C-alpha cells in the first residue's frame, strides 16, 4: 500500500523528542531481561504501593485510584495522578469509599469508579472530576461486584463480569444517572479484561482462583447481543487489554495455578486473529492499565499472582505504534471502520483515521451536539486503504463534538473532545 493511501503525517521534531526520551529511559533500565527488551522502560514508582487498582486517563494524565494492600487485605482510597510527560506523581483528593478490585471508565472528562471489594463486593459508584479535584456519589450499580471491567460506547458505560464467575453486563448512563441490565456474557466471566473497538465491547479471558479462561466475546450495544471470537492463545485473568493502532494488546495476568504470566498477545478485531509478541521483562498480574500517546502503561502489578503491588510503572511502546516512528505493515481493510481520534481529548489538533475496503465517495465531517456542521474534513473520492486526516479545532470552543463518516450505505459517528 502506498504512503499516499495511508496519509501518514510525521514530524521530525516529534521523532527526535521520542528518541531522546528513549535514550534517557534506557539509563534507568535494569540488566538481564530489561537490557534485552528496548520496548519496555521503567518509570517513577507509584507513591502508594497497592494492587487491584483503577486507572483512568484525562487530559494526558493517568489517575490511579483505590486498590488493596497485601494480606490481610485493606481497602485503599488513594488517588494519585501520573504525568507521563514529566514522569512525576501528584497526590489528589482520595476516593470517598476505600476499595480495591474496582472497575471504572472515563466519560466527558469524568472518572467513574464502580464496585469493588475485597472481601464483600459493593455496588458503590462514585465520580471524580480532575478539573475540580472533587468527588460525587452516583446511583448504585444494580448488583454488587468486584473484579469487573468496563468500557464506553457512545457515552454509555458497560460494566462486565466480576465476582469470580459472574457474566453480568450492566449499562450506566452518566447523563441520566441510571443503570440498565443488558444481556449477560454467554461464557467465561469473572475477572475479564475489557476494551472497546469500533462500537463493540470486547471481553477477554476471565476467571478467578482455580479457573482461567481464553474466551473472547464481543458485545454489540445496538442489538444487545454477544458474539464469540477467536480464543486468546494464553488463558488468564487479572490482566489488562489496551487499544493501540487499531489492535488490542493483552498483557500479563495470572492463570489458575496462581502464577503470574509475562505473555504479550495482540488481537486484530477486523480479521479476528491473534499474534504473539515478545514477553514482558517479568511476569505481572493485578495491575492497572492505561494508554497515553500510543504508549501502554502497566501500573503496580504483582509478580507472584498476588495483589500486593510492586508500585512499578512500566511503559511499553508497541511495535505498530506511531510513537515508534516506524511505519506499520497493514493488510488491506476488510470492513469500513471509523477509528477513535488520537489524541482525545486534544488541543488544538487531532488525527482521525478511517478504513475503506473499497473505493467510494467519502464524506467525513464534524458536528456540534446540536447537529450543526462545523467542519468538513473529507469530501470526495477515496481509494481502498487506511486514511488519516488532521482536524484543527483552533477556531472552536472547548467541548464535545461528533465526527461522522459516510461512504455509500455505511455511516458511523464518534465523539471527540476539544479542551483548551
């Protein structure tokens, strides 16, 4: 595929900056496995050592919330913000209800902390606003759960699994502060990992204690149905999945034996295929996960399958990430896809990528929440392939906007957030 088809935009200054950061990071890497794996780097530790915590990303910062200490388990309320650009931490307002094994999601710049434990599961929902450093209490979840995971589609939070073997799926609408029961997962359950791609909520693996699963299911919120996908190569729970470059990275976790694993496996949701990459430098489980600037963060995992938390922060640059400065090798798309813009939130520019399995007349436009068109990014004929276009929102006010792709009968819209 030609470079024109992909419409890649690279900046020499950005590449130089990334290379300089990689050089500095390499000075901190320990010998042995770390010295042999340039994709991973250790960063400044979490101030409060803990496992089974929540991470949410707002405006380029990672907020690490809650968690538990080692046995005897103690619920924690700690809320600490990590700035990847400065490699530094800052203490923030603690969560009102201390808890670990909680799930959560970010909607319109607000972090929602859902459920948790450890011994007695709770249905508590509390919302954190990083802009004001304040917490508020929201409507309780329908069922008490710990160890669930959540994903967001069109502003609705879908909370899935939990409680060792549960398969529940419950939807929370922040706009109305209401919960709705949805179709349960058809299999696996327990401590799953969840990632959203192209309007579908993917649930990976799961289990707890003596059981670990390799199942992969995709939930379609529009039809309230589940479909089974190709299994993961490695059964596991207590791990995280991350979306980078249109692929989902499954990292770490633990198996039924209680032994942590170092496996890194990549799922292609378009082709329903898996690829095994080089392992992490060390096995880890029960960590929090986040993605900032196409880099993956593994935060305060445990190397022995427990939940004590080392406090380590590991930064991983995926081989296909734009952050590597290396052009990835793509097959021709098999479906029409409008991807989430990157970065998001943004100021003042962001990149929108879309995939065309066939040539067609393309319209890609941005609208405000009243449905008024504020920008046209693409209007005209486009060839088969992966395309990127940069949207400059410098002339617009801060807020949430919609961008919509239309190609023949295919129409898809997503949200983007401009923060000035």
